[in-house]
C-alpha cells in the first residue's frame, strides 16, 4: 500500500519538477524565485537585452544596467533534485526487495517454511533498517524545504506583497503532502511491528496470558466495532441504532474462539487461506470424478449416463418412455418416478452417488408444491423494501412510520390492495417495520385468490439482523412449547431466530390481527394460514409456524433458502408435514452451521498440509484454468497423497494439538426445516430442475463461484416460476447430474498450461528477454528525458573576421536546448571612460526558457517540441507494455504493436535531432549576433553536445528494443 501511494504521489511531483525545469522556473534571479511578483519584471529586463550574465563586479560597477547577475541556482533546484533522486533510489530498493522476497518465497511449502526463513529474515532486517532511514531522510528534506520556502515571505522579501500562488498551495503540493504523510507512516509502521512482537512475546508467557473470558470480550468488541464501521459507511441506512453490544455477540464470540481455537496458533495468513480454499475446490473436483468412476464400475447404467453427459456437454441426460436410449441394458428398468443422481459428501470428505426423486408434472402433490412455492415467493420478496415504499407513497404515511394498521370500521373492506406490487389479489391488514435485536419487520395480508391469510417476514437487511444471524447457538424449546401448547421437550433451534419468533408471536397476539381475521364476523374466517420468508425471515417463519400450529393446525410454511442450522433432526423431520424449504444450487447460507464450519476447517488444514510445492507455484497453478480432464494430473503435481503428509513438521504438530483441543467442544447439530426442494441449475440459461433433497446433503459447505449469489432474493420469483418439472405430457425422465459440472473421463489429457493467460508479478512467462527489453526501453526513456531537460542539446562555435582576416577563433560558444538556452558569463573585461567591455565569454551553469519573440523567430523549436511530445507518448506506452510482458503472457499481435510503437519512438526521437541540427538554426544564431553594436563577419559551425548525444543513445536503445520485440513476435511458438 505504501509503495503504491508513494508512486502515485512521486510521479506527479516528478512531472511538476520536470515541467518547471524545462520552463526555466528552477532559476533564481537576484535570489528571487519564480512565484514572487517581481520575478517576471526581472526576467523581462534580463531577456530584453542579449542574454548575457555579468559578473558581480560588473553589476556593482554599472549599477544603472538593467542586467543583474542570476544567482543562487542551486538553492532552489538542487535540494529538490536530491530529494527526487533519493526517493527514486528508495523506490528502486523497495522493488528489488520485493523481487528478492518473491524469489525467497519460492522455497519450501506453505507448511514447511524453514528453507525460506533463512533468506527472509535478513531481507526483513534490511527492510526494517531501510524503511526507517530513507523515509526519515526524505521526511527531513521535505519539512526543511517547506520551512525554507516559507521563510522571508516565501523568499520574496518583506517589502513585497504575498505571492498570489505560493509554493505551498495547488494540486502538486497536495501530492507532496501525501507523499510526506506516507513516509511518516512508514517510519511509524516498523516501530509498531517491533512493539507488537514484544507484546506477543510476553503474551506467550503463562503469567501474561489473558483469561478466556477476557478474550471473549475482546472478540465481542472487535465484531461490534466492525458492525459500527459498517453502519458509518452506510450513513446509518443499514440500521444499527438498536445495537449496543451488551452481550448479544457473546455466544458467537465463544463459538468463534472454539472454531478458530484460543490456545494453539497455526500461523495461517491470508495467502494460505486463498491457496488452501482453491486447492480444496480442486481436490473436491477430483474426489467427485473418482466417485462417478467407482459408481460407473458398479453400474453400467450410470456409466452410459456419464458418457452421454460428456458427449452432450450438458448437466443432464433424459430418457423418455417409448424412446429408451439404453437398448443394450434390458435388465435396467425405468423408475416409476423420475430421479436424479447426485453426489453427496460423506464424513470422510469422499463422495458417493445417490439417487433422489425429481418433482413430477404428473404428480398432483409435486405440482401443487411448486405452484405454491412460486406463488408465495413474491410475498417473501416484497417485504424487504417494496412494501414499505408502497405504504409511504400510496397510503400516505410519514417517513417515520413504524406500523401500518387499519381502523375497525374498514377492517374487512377490500381496500389497501397491493396492485402496484403485482399482487392485485393481496389486501394489506397490518405491517410492522420495527427492526431491533428481537423485533423484525413483518406484514399480515389476505390473498383472496388462494383464500389464505399470509404472514410474510423480512430477511437479513440491517446490522441488527446480522447480530441475530450470528447468534446460532442451539437453544431449548421446552418452555416455548409449554406457552404455545405444544410438546417441544428435548428439541432445540437457532437461538437468535427463536428470540425473533417469540417477539413475532407476542406481537401478533398483542395486535389481535389474526384473532380479528378469524372471528365469526370476518369474511376470512375460513381462509387458511400461510407463513413465508426468505433467509432470516424463512427461519423465523418456520419457528413461528411451529409455535402457532396448536392454534392453527392447518398452517403452512414456505421457507425460502433458510439458514442451515435451524432445527434439530427430529423436529425438522416432524415439520415436513407443514414446512417446505427451498435451496438453490450451492447456496452457502443454507449450509451454514457450526459443524459445517468445523468440517470445512478440517478439510482446509488437511489440504494445506498436503501441498508439496511453494506457495508461489501453487498460486500459479490455481490461476491456470483447470477442467475435469486434467484435474487429477494437475493435483498430483501440487498435492501429496493423504497418507504422505509429513508428521514431523511444526505445523502438523500444532495442527494435532489444535484438533485435540477442538474435539472437546460439542454442539447439537441443527438442520434445515421441513421438506427440502433443491433447485439444480443446469446452466446455459435453462430453467432450474427441482428434486426432493435429503437433509444430509447440506452437511458440507460447497465452495463455488455462485455460493453467495445463489442466496439472492432478487430473481427468486423468476427461478421458481420457471422451474422445470419432470415428466411433461405424462412422460417420465431419468436424469444424471454430476455436481459442479464434473463428468466422467475415461482418458485424461494433460492441459496445455502455455495457453493460460495469467498476471503474475515477476513470473517471466517469456524468459529473461522481456526483462532486457524493458531495461533497454527504460534507459532510452531516461536518455530522452535528460536530453530534453538540459539546455545544451547543440553548441554553436563562431569564428570572427575583420576585413576577411581571422581575428578570433571560437570566440563565442552558444549552447541551446529544446526548451531553453544557456546563459553566457563574462570572465575577462576591460573598463575605460566609455564603460565596461567584455573581452572573453564562457558558458554559465544557468539556463533560461525561450521568450515569445525567440519562439516566433525560431520555428524549429515548436516543431522539435511537438516531436518530443509524440516521442514521449509512444515511449511510455511501449515501456508499459514491456513491463506487462514480464508478468503476463501476451499474444503475437501485442508484440508486433510493441515493436511498431518502439519504432515510432525511434522515428520521432530522430526527427527531433534532424530538426534541431539543420542550417536554419545556425543562421538564426547569426541574427542574434548581428544585434550587437559591433560590426564583424563570422562563420559558424554547430556541434553535438550532451543533449544530442543522449538523443542518439535513446534512438539506439529504442531500436534495439524494437528488434528484440520483433524477434519475440516471430519466435513466439518456440518460447
């Protein structure tokens, strides 16, 4: 982060310095900087005459002269130059340090760091020293420079007004300030690391180890602080006013400590988590493919289904009555009911092929279930925010309204319909929008088309809801059963959802809305009762249905994607008579439970211990796309067999201790409620396929790209309405599905990793040649920049004649650049009664930019500057592409583009040299000489100076980089 911030601020500051230098703002005139009011007048007086710099003795002798000595050049320019050079050196050291750390990190494995530790420790010590010295030096230079520039009225003198644009204002000074702040933070970072290590050392001692209760409080505070930060980021729109963090997170803190373990430190970092989870996905893919192969060996029917799936490249293969695709298997009879083969993960992390029943179009019960699920899903969706917006806009209630109630006179009227929400048959009777730790928004409606009274409950949407989600410790239901009139002894459920459900039960009883709707005078007394909700709302709806079932035996509940750890197994099975839950594809929320997290953690640590290559090699491997055809071969390169895990490593010993401590914790396992309808996504924008799932299918968390998006409620209605029931037109279907698109492969082919396009720092996909080309282009850019900044691109030598007789050879040497010219200094003079005359001249170390008159006379200057701008643009584009080529595998066309851009840079750099070196320039200097009051004739010759030499060198380096790029484009297939 510091490196990126430094670079973002350093580059604009360098650009600012570069522009000031080529425009002559680095020159002090009589000690006055360019931002002072009197600077322009001094510069005008200097350039109105021939730009010669007089010695101080001449200036003091001829006080009436408008020309004064240009002084203190180094005072403004040299400190800035030193600071920029030190900053560039420091940044180069950081880049080199990262390269060395990257190389050292390629040794060892994630769980065996001993080989790389002996290299990383000296590098860290070096960075610890350099990370304090260089930022401290740069910070001292920056602060002293600010103090120097602000002294004596910004160095303009006390007798003038304050400058209109002082140096401590503007965009570039802000970049400079941010740069100084980053250096200050770097100075603070390493001492904080040192203090943290000391604190960690003392904490390891038994005397200083905090008690478990203190750790629980610390975790509660940290999680509460994170939720408060989320509240501030959302400007209070996410709720949080009712959250006080006074013990609501205690249960989660305890379970988090047991999950992550309080005693044993496994020293796992974020990169380990990233690599471990990706390799876990790959290992699961291999095990799923193995399970299919084993099942195919036992059943020819499954083998043929797998082959058909491979041929059609679909998720499912269908077989309809009258058109059996397996005539060679007469012993295989069609199921009376359509089925699906799924892969279910066992406790030992392996998979087994299981057969499940699909929902049939010809089955009345199945068809009604899907129709009801699709119909009532819209009510679980509108309760999130659309219903409240409707009440505010159409029913005329204020923004602070927390309840919607109807008068007793109009209670049974057909008004307050939700037509604008595409629920024209729904009549709103009551709504509560209170949202606290125990209170939750819900609404009571009447659907006249289905003749149902509906209770819809909102899911997770606020910080308070997140706190309730985290309270997933099992809570007993015995007391609740006594109050509700149901025998719930020995049963348990999600603690947070139970608190919400108790509030819902009491609030419904308090408002007496249901009692009124089912009274003898009500036209809705014969209507059935339905509870519905999504996510958290689904969990609360399920518990509420259990609580009110003694009073409403016909109650039905539709739980859309409820959290996994909700009810104990016995109660979940009993609720199948009146609760239907839906799970979409790989929804993570439906699989969340304490035991599932334990299993995921166990598999993660196991796969981390099996990695036998370095972390960088593993990262490179997981970034390469992997298909089912090559997963086994690819895993064999990276992972050890489970029986070959080394047991003598420090990590493995800590892991064993960790598992021993964790085995002491035991919680009752909770499951999804009711009958479960799992919606399979066949891909290719096709409708989902529903089947009846077992509760044990959700005992493991499935890691996939859609594990979070599958829980979305946005498209839930469309998914359920378009779900495809099997056996259309009275025909049944046999379906085979391999979870996560893993298909049976009889012959595995190694995937060509050369076709993978990865962005890996310092990965060098084309070897060392792109690095050489990048360095060559970088040197060329530096030469171009320096050739522009200097004011001695060419030097002009003059020989003077009187009466065709050579009197002075090379008397006057004039040096010019692309943006300025060098001043002359008088080193020998003669003084008489007529005044002071200079006898000998020499170049001074000071430069001034061209005036407007000079630019009008010298048209070649503008042409040269245009060519310089074009050359710089093409040069930086080529340099950027070459840098990318050292990290990313680009194509042949891109290398051709790099070659062309480098050739254009060479062309424009050469045009700059050609334009400046023409005869017009040399004759133009004669015109300046003719302005003197001395009559003489001269011959001139222009010679290459430092700037032109650097320009020629830049052309050579650009051309060499272009040739190398062309070579790579022609021999790309050989690399």
